[in-house]
């Protein structure tokens, strides 16, 4: 599969060796992190490309490059669902009493679903809409929605925590009410970057303003690592360049 000699068969673009390797690498990583099993992978492949193996075998048995990239996206999406649901399932298995109660609830849900459930109504709140969608389909719509809500709440909590810490920084109160002071803090932070045409360190900046700027830099640095990781995975798995790379290429020095 990794030595596919063809780029096109008819009008179809054959999956590239690079994309084949990415599929295999992603599969191995997800299985190692228990976010996927061989059975999960087989089910995903069946959904995306049917009975064909996710690689080039010969001129009659292969998937296209587009199908390969779609398969990668599906694997990543499914891995998130598995991660959210398997923790719940594993926790239940460890407690027989809870498992029995969940089994009873699941039976009630199944019985209700078998009697027929109306489609979710678009004017309902998102919570009720997705609860209805999950009840009707059996797919974890609400489970994933709740995970997003919980994640957002945690991000807000962490952001507020950083904000409170920043307000305790020496010099914050004085600078927060002074536009010129804020400009010096901003210019100091920009002066530490690698941008071409960056401002120089303000000559009249105070020690407190420098201290405040450095605390803000710590917060920005934390986001920088997260953005770099997200951009790397986007590039590696989907072969999509960083959106603003060309726009800012001339401004960034290595």
C-alpha cells in the first residue's frame, strides 16, 4: 500500500503513500491512548469507504486521496466521542449498583424510543433539542454537547482565575486607568516579539509596567503553545497550511 505507483486511475486521484501513513499512524496512536479499538476502526472504515481497505492495493482496490482525508477527519471525530463515552462506561462497570440503575434507565429509554419519539423541534433550547436528538437516534448528541458546555465552563473559570491573578500584579491598578501606561506595556510586549518593524522598548517605561508586561507575556505564552499544537495537527493530518502563514510571512523572522 505504501508504494502505490499511480497518482490517478481514470479520473480518480489515488490515495498517496503519505496519507496512508497518516491513517496508520493516527490509528496506532488512538489505539495506544485507548481512544479507539480495532473494531471501532473497522466500523469507521466501513462507514466511509465500504469494504475497500484504506490504502492502495491494486488498480481495482484502492481509495482516493479525498476519501483518505475524510477518513482521517472521521477518525478524529469518532475518537472524541469514544473518549467522552468510554470513561462513563468504565466508571459504571466498577460499581455494580450504579450499573444496575443505569441498565434500568437505559431500558426505559429504549422502550420509549421503540414506541416512537417525535423529531426534535428547532425552536427548542439547544439542550432540549439535543436531548431529543439523542433519544430518537441513540447517538450521543447531548453527551458531546454537555462535554462542550463543561469544557467552556472550565475555560471561563481558568480565564477568570488568570484575570484575578493579573489584577493582583503590582502596577496593574495604575496602568489599567492610564491609556499612556497601557500603550507602554503593549509596546514593551511587542518589542520582545520577532516581528519586523516591532517597536523598541519605551524609554520612559516604569519597573511596575515592565512587571505587568511580563505577567501578561506569561499568559500569552501559554496560548502560544496551544495554538502551535493545534496548527501542527491541522497541517499534519489534513495537509492544510496555517491560514495566515502567507499573509504574515514577510513580518516574521526566524
